[in-house]
C-alpha cells in the first residue's frame, strides 16, 4: 500500500512542475510593454497604420510560419495585419463618435500573437477626433412669448446645440441674426459646454412689430468650422397701452324727417391698436347728451351704430347734439370720445294717391284698337311742385294712357293683342309727384285675354318618312304624328284624319288607320315588299274651333325588304323535282360552255344578289362554275378515263340574312363524235326581276297565278319550237333582240320582267377569246327571255342545228 501511494505522489509532483515550467516560459516570451499608435478617424479602407514587423523587430519571412494573428479587444475588427509585409492596415472605416461616444479620448486595444516560439505583443491605437459633425439644435424652431411691457436687459434661456465631436471640434460660440431689439450672450457650463442667453436690448411695441423672427447659429472650433442653425420666433404679448380713437372728433349728420324707425344715422368706428380684450370697445352716451336725444336715437354699445329710435319731425326739433364715449375692456380701461350734430331736413312727406274708376277684364284677344280698357284718377295733398303728379304705365305694353280731363286718364289699346304670346297683362299704374325727393304710389291690375281660334294646327315636320319592315303584324304602331295648336279649350282640341287616296283600287283607309285623338298611325295589314314597296299620302289635323282650322302633312311609308323569298331556278327549266339532262360531245374543247344556270330572287337588290356554287360534282377537275353568272364550262378536255355520265348539283344562294337557296341537278352525258366546233355567239342578260306574291293573305290567288304563268310558259315554248328562224347576214344588230347559239342544249324557259335597270350583254365565244358589251335598256321596258331547244343528235356535218337563247324587248 505504501508503495502505491508513493508512486501516485511522485506523478502529481511531476505534473505540477511541468505546469510551472510552462507558465514561466510563457511569461518570459510575453512582452509586457505596450506599443502606441495614433490615427485620425474616417481613414480610408486599406490605409497603412504602421509596420509591425519593423516596430516589433520581427522577421517578415517567418510571419506566416509563426501564424501571426491580430485580436481587437471588445471592438469590431477595424484593423488587420498583412502577413506578407507585416503592415497594420485599416479594414473598415472608423467612426470615433460611434465607438467612443461622449469621451475625450478613444483607444483600440490589440493583441498580436505568434507561435514557435509563442510571443504576445500589446498594441494601443488612439483614434483622433476629426471635425466631421456639425452642431445641431435639439429643436429646429424655438418659440418665445415676451410681453411688450418687459423691461430691457431681461434674459431668456435658449436651447443649446449639440456636437458629437470633442475638444476644439465641439461647439465654441453662438451668433444671432441682426436685430434692433435682441442680442445673445454665450455662457460656459461646468463641463465646458457652451450655451446662449437671449437678452432684450430695447423695449418692444406689439403695435409696431408683433412677431420677431431670429436665426440662432452654433459654430464649432474645428478647421474648417461647421455650424448649425435654429429659428427663434418671438411673439410679443399685448398690454393695454393704447386708448380707442374715433376717425373724427366732430361729426355733422343730415337726416330727413319722417325717417323710418331703425334707419341708420351713422356707423361710428373707434379703433384700438391693442389686441384681445384690450381692443374690445363698448360705446355709450356721455352725461352731456340730453334725454330727448337719447329717446330719439338708439346707440348700439357693441357696433357703434346710431339708428332712429323715435319719429323725426322737422317742425318739432331741427338739431340734435350728442356725445359718444368709446371704452376698451383692458384691466385698466382707456377711453376716447367724439361729438355728433344731427340736422333734420324737411321733406315731401305726403304720397300721391291713385284710384281705379273703371277696369274692363277679360277681353277678347281680337279687340279693336283705341278701345278704352280702364279709367284712372290721381291726386296729391301736397302743394306746389310736391302736389303736381304724373301717371305712367310700364313700357313695351300694347296700351297707352290718354288724359281725358284734369287728373283723369283713359287706358286704350294701341297695338293688336295676341293671347298666344301673352295670355294676360299685369298693368301697373304708377303715380309720382314732382317733390324732392319725389314720392310715388302704384296700383296693379290684371287684364285677361279670351282666346279666339286664330291659329292653325302645326306639325313639327312638313314631311314624315316612316320605314316599315315587310311582314309586319296587322295593327302595329308605325309612328305618332302629333300636331300642336297654341289656342285654348275647344280651339285646341285636334282630330286627325287620313286624306283618302286610292292605290291600285285600294283606299288608304284600308291599309292604314290613325287614332283621331292622339295621331298614332297603325298598319291595318301585312305588307309585302315584292307587291308594293312604298306609300305616299296625307294626314290632316283639324281643331274644334268655330270655324275649324286645319293643316296637313305628307307621310311617306317605305316598306323595308326582308329576305323572305328563296331563289327560283328558271334556266335550265325542269319539272318539279326532275333532273336536267344535257348531252355534249366528248371532243368538247377546254373552256367550252356546257350549261348555264339562271336563278331569280324577287327580294330587293341587296337580298337578291345570287351566287352559284357546286354542291356535288362527279369530277371537280373537269368542270368550273362562275359564281356570278352561273356558267358551267369545261376545265379540260375529256379523256378516255372520264365516265360517260357526269352528275352536277348546283346551288343558287341569295345575299340575305339568313341566306336562302335553290338547287338544280344536271345529268351530263357525253357522246363519242367528231363534230366540228361551231362558232357561237352567246348573249347573257343579267336579269333582275320583281315577282309579286302575297302568300299570307292571298295564298289561293298566288297558287292560281303560278299555275297560270306555268301554262303561259308552256304555250310560249311550244310556239317558239314551231318557229323557223330565218338567217340573215345583212340584218344589223338590234337592241330589242339578242340571239345566242351554242353546241349544247339549254332546257326551255321563259321569264318576263318589268325592271327598269336591265342590261343586255353580248358574249361572242370565239377561238381567240371573249368580247363583252354592256348597254342600258330604257326604263319601263319589259323582256321575255327564252331558250329555244334544238336537236341534240350526233351529226358529222357542220350544219347541225344550234340552240338559241332569245331575249326580246317589249
């Protein structure tokens, strides 16, 4: 046991010895001296402070190997060491006021540590202050209230300025802007701080200058010096040092007798240069003012107005003397006074009188001129010029005054009267004497006018154009045609009529109806644009006067077209639901006319514009269709691969909204033949048409008409088939007929039209091309368009019959 304890004791002693040796080694290698440096604040980053390697006698080459490092005690790392050169440099800009606020000295304590062997150096860097801050007042505006009674030499403390810099860079002095009343004195505090006191140099007078604006400037001791300013606003408080003053000491006032009570005699105005209660003034009579005067005139104590309180009579008292005192409300009240003399003037105090002896009302508006309406008398109790009176009525009235005898006047009609312009007149008779000032009196009488039927009814317009959409509902309101009659009562009550007029043996009253009381115009039937597209008639408005007066207006009804008629295929003609069969040689050239589809639409021009297109076609590369004239032509020659039968379905579509259409099916057969090409001339007449139908009201008549037209078409076709055309080479071209031949068959069709804007078009089809000639046809002409069939059998001769499309002008 003892041996084991001895071993432990020996090991513990060895550890203590090792720690002591190490401690003494460190103490020996740690520098106890402190190296001092001084730098100004705000140095730029990277600025060199000192070369530590030189100052500490260190080998620059071993700094990296010895792991040289720098620690700043209790502060950010503003400085660092360059291990290559051993220079101490600025890492971040230093603000002395930030790291050492309100201190006269400022230090950064550093430790430089090296290994192998371990050495520690203590360094102190003093941060020197720079004048980088200007003095600043705690308040930008300093308010002071000083009584104008304050004696000169009085002192007033001002807010001091603060400068975060220290030493000579802190606040050193204060300056005040120029002032005749104030100056400042700079005082030094216990800690050396500077503050200022404002001293009153001369006495203040609020009435001359109520506010003083001063500028206080604080300047530091740096180089260059910096400064800061504050505004000092001194408000001068008032004292009651001014007495009230009147504009004048003596007033002379002239006033007319019989002035009404409350009339203003004079408005006294005393002024006090003080303010507040020191300038509030009250007015009062002095003891020298008589009781009679105070009973006759009222003095307002607040405003100083003197008004009439009792009756003024020139014959009783002509002069009133009074004395008024103005007193302020200051603590020690001050007062001023003035004298007033009121002179009463004599006046014309009797008014003239007017009396209406006779007045006739109401009267008719067509009353004759020079008729007496009223008799008036005038008088005045005064004498002399004050008793002479004149009577007159307002200007611009259709009446005049005519003097009949002394002070008697007659009112007569001088101009024609019109109740519609002025239903009544307020006639004011004014009588005025010749006194000074003149007095007057007036009397107003109202003259009413009775109406006479002297105005005809008037429509706002002389011509009405009303557009009505076709297929309208019977009884629909078209418009309201209201006339106006400025007369009254029965002369104003209007009755409306449609003036009778027949169109196609139909009276206007069968087509239209008008409400006799309010002029509402109604349609009695459904209109069809294709039958009748406009109506022109007159409507009369008649009043109920005696005798009655009337006027009329022209009404133009325009029926607006709807797209309610589908196109009708008129060529090639075919029976209902049948297929049109055409035959052409297989040797037909490219561009040859195969067939022509003609469709008619009885709607208006816009809705009846027809375009054509293929709905179905056996070979789309073989035929073309002109979408405007409906011509079907070959796009190429037939080949042996093309089938013998071609089926073409053409749809004709109008331009309405929504569009309506009709279709035709053409079965085209080709024949193997060697037919010589014939030269043919083809005249195409773009047709416009006007088919009248009324399916809503006359369905049976319409069906009968269609059947009759179909029968006529068949008869005309038979007649044309029986005719033998006589060729003539000398016959000149005529505007009344056009012949066209082609090498294919067009089904029989006949069309009759009355349109005034037809055109005839001559199309000559030659080997070289086309020639188109358009010419207008006279208005009112009628056409019969028909296609004449010819034999379609195959032949090898050039004398084969040619089909003819004939357009005749009738």
